[in-house]
């Protein structure tokens, strides 16, 4: 029961962090794509160029964020709990 009391708030907090980081990184990438469009002036309209760039960026971003926000902290917490209980 104690593990459940710990797990739910931790997952809720990590989910909030995940979504905040997703929005922040996407906003930065959107700005970079808009600046690149202004500089290079490709034949595509700006909104299409940015939308395609964000779609490509999201695939790699999602994997990195899941690893960094969920897997690493949960693994560290599991190791910590194991080390405390094993000794």
C-alpha cells in the first residue's frame, strides 16, 4: 500500500513535467523553424514548412523525453528503494 501511495503522486508529477517539457521544446523548435524559413525562403508556405518540421521533430523528441522523464527517475527510485530495503 505504501508503494501505491508513492507511485501515484510520482507518476502524476512526472506526467506534468513531461507535458511542460514537450510544449517548451516544441515552442523552441517552432521558433527555429520559422527563423530558418525566413532565412532560406523555401518554396513551401511557412505554415506547411513549420508543420512538417514539427512532425519530424516530435518523433525523436517523444522518445528522448519518455526516457529522460519517466525511465531514468523511476529506475533511480527503484534502485534507491532496493538499496534501502536490502541493507
